[in-house]
C-alpha cells in the first residue's frame, strides 16, 4: 500500500484500473460459467432425440432414415425449473454488467482513498487557514507523487507568506520607530524656529532688537531650517532605499578589488587617514550589485573615519556564495548601546553633529536586501569592527 501511495497518479490509476478489470473479468467468467452450468443441467435433463435416424451402407453410400418415435412426456418442465432457467439467463447478462459498474466504482473509490483523500484534505485545510489569515499550520504530506509535490509547493508558499508577513511587520515596526525618531528630532528645530519667530514678533519695532541680535536670530532660524531639510532628505532617502531594486551584474572579483582599492585610497587621502586593504579575492566572477556594495562600504568607511585615530583596515574575501568585507578601525570601539542601536535609523550616539544617523542603518538594509547581513563587534586590541556579508549569485536576478 505504501508503494502505491508513493507512485505517480498516472501509474497508480493504471494499476488500480488494471487490477479492477482483472477482478471483473475473473468474477464475470466464474459467474457466467456457473449460471450456464446450472442452466445446462436443467435443459439437458430434458434433452431427447426426435425422429431418430438409422444409418447404413448401401452401394458404397451412407443412407439415413428418420424414425417416428417421439416421446411426448419428456418436454414437460416444472415451474421451478422454468424459473431457474430464466434467472440463470438473466444473471448471465446482468452480473457482468454489475461487476463492471462495481469495478469502476470500487477502482474510483480506492484511487480516491489512497491517492486523493489525504492531500486534498490537507490542501483544503490549508486554504481554510489562509482564508482566515492564519498561517500557523503546516502541510505534512511527504509522498513523492504529483499531489505530494503540490503540497510541498503549497507549504513553501505558506512559509513565504509567513516570511513576507514577518518582513511586513518588521517594516511597519521600523516605520513606527522612524516616525517616532523623526517626531522626537524635529521637535528641537521646530521649537527653536517657533521661539525665535515669536520673539521677533513681540520685539519688532520696539527698539529692543539690535541689528546684530537680528542677524544672530536669523542664523539660529537658518540653522534649524537646515536641520529640518536634512531630516526631510533622510526620510526621502529611506523611502527610496526601501523601494530600491538591486542591479545584479557579472563582476570579475579581481577588477572589483582593484576598483575598491583605488577608491579607498582616494578616501584616505581626502581625510588624511591610512586605509590598508587586505584582499584574498579569487580570480573569478560573481553576480552582485556593485552599487549596493560600494554604498555599504562608503557608509561604513565614513563612520570609521569619524571615530578612528589614524588607521583603518579593510579585509576582503570570497567564500561561495558570500563576498565578505571586514572593516576595522583603531578608535575606541563600539559601546554596548552602540552595538544594539547603531543600526537603527537616526541613531547618532554621542557624536551627534555632522551626520544624520542613518549610515549604518542603510548598510544593514542594503545587506539584507542582498541576502546578507551586517555584524558589529570590537576587534581585540583595536577598535570598532564591522563585518558585511553579501550573497552573490551564479546568474543575474531579474
């Protein structure tokens, strides 16, 4: 039975139909022979020869002469015998038909019970759960037939829906955090602008405002407006980042290494710091988004340049399918709070000036969109260390 359950639908159907047909043929043959035998027993018991013949030779020829002795009493049948003969004649025709219909129905019922009932029930229950927005279930049907593969695909769809819901709730939670951060951070510049505008309104034309004081107030208002503009730009950047689709291209890793090394040397020269590149990339190609990788690296390097003393180390390696970059600076490293919150949007730590606080959160988002992750820790005897893993592909992602 287990072998039959693991057969393909076509093969199992053919086997069940063949077995049912053989059973129908055997039963029909047995019953027809039995009924024919009973019928013959009745009729042959009344058999007689009319006009008996005499055969003899005459002149080399066979001569047959008919007799006149025909018994009249042997042709009489009893009522029971006539009834049995009629019943046997009907059964000879009817039973094969009944066996055929029963065989078809039995084969269909057996095929449904063995091959269709369990997977269809599992799929129906799964559809009911999904219709009720309940994804906390599993479809445990492991047979290797077409419906087994269908149930497996349904289970994969359910898992993907669970993952999509998880990502959606994480996104909503992230949006709530972003809105809370924006509301909190916007309060200060708005309060500044509101306070100075009220002060100007009250003291305009009273002689209490000097020209220097007006210029100072205008500078404060301009600074607060700049901060508002910075937050607005950050929000637009976050929205664009969430909607961004990565452009995968086939990139020779040695060319990527050369381009990255050249770009890092320019950043080191501009910031009067040392950036040392340690690379172990093989001479092969991989599919990934260079724009995403360079943006991730740029944000991490910019953060490292802000906190390092003199030197930054960049290690690059490739272990299929992951491209890994580890960036270590010689600064004071991450605090415990930094390591848990630094990838949140608008987190600035103690150094709250000069940046929007979304650099490492952008790195985290891009790395996750690229099938990887960002890990933060402190290197022994050095400073902050950021490890980025990017998942490459063997073919372009459309």
